[in-house]
């Protein structure tokens, strides 16, 4: 797990603009690239403790950049959900495939409002880590947008702890097939809300956070 303490990096309680966000990512890049093995999951928490204000440009250069890197790693079907708008071919900060699962933490009211506005506009979710250990997020709060079927699937997986599409379909018998469950789980994986590993021929999924906190 990599925790990026934004206040320590910038020495200011307002973080505004893409340039400042790109500086943060540049400083963190060596740690982001040293995951061993390269395919291993890496949870990255952007810690906003002590930060009073931010804006969408900073959040796009940091959180959205990390999210797009994770999406590029998750699937060859890249640049989905409008995120391609931030990946200019001539941009030295163009996202690269990284198996990262980005979260935020310690959001002030202003930072939370700015993040929710950005996420809702792009129909994207984000987890705010509330408690965690050195290698696992224990509890988190969901921000942004997640449609009802995905939200229900996410809640089911958190309740179960882990499972395959077939196991979840048997445990929560909706009028959908295991293949439909698989598609939902894959989308949650692409959105970096859940992790997975393979046993035999099946993917076993588990949520990034063990429990969700409302409010």
C-alpha cells in the first residue's frame, strides 16, 4: 500500500491546478513503478489530511490520472467513460498501465464537494478510506456515481467478502445469469472498486474495502 501525504508534499493547505497535481504524481512515480511483481495489486491512498481546498484540475491530474492508469491495466479496451479527454497524445503525463487501486482519505467538506462534483459529472465512483492497516483498507465511504445494478453487486460482494460470479449468483438469485454477474464484477474491477485473483479457471473477486460506511 502506498500512502501519498499531500500536505507533506506541497507544504500548503490549498492544492489547486493541474501543474501542482502533476508535480505530486512525478514525485510519486518511482514508488508507483516499483510494484513487485509488476502485476501485483497496489492500493494507493491520496491523503488529503490538512488540505482545506482543491479544484477539479488538481483532482484530474492526481486521482483521475491514477484511475485511468488502473483502467488501462485492467482492460485492453482503454479510454472509456470519457476519461480519454484527459489523455492527450502529446502530454508527458499521459496515463500508463499501472495495476493501482486509487482511494482518497481525510477529505474536508470543500474537498469532498469538489470531488463529488467531478465524479458525478463523469459518472465515476471513488472510495474514501476511513480506516486501514499497512496492507488492507478496512472501512471506506463511497463517493460519486455508481448505477443501481453495480451498487447492488458491490454491496453483495462486500456482504459475502469474496466470491466468483457463479457463487454470487447462487447466493443472490436475481433474474440474471452468471455471465451477467461476471460482467458486473468486471466493470467494478475496471472501476477499481474490487480486486481479483484467479484460482483454476475462475476469477475470485473481493472488495478493496472490507466494509462501507454510509454518510
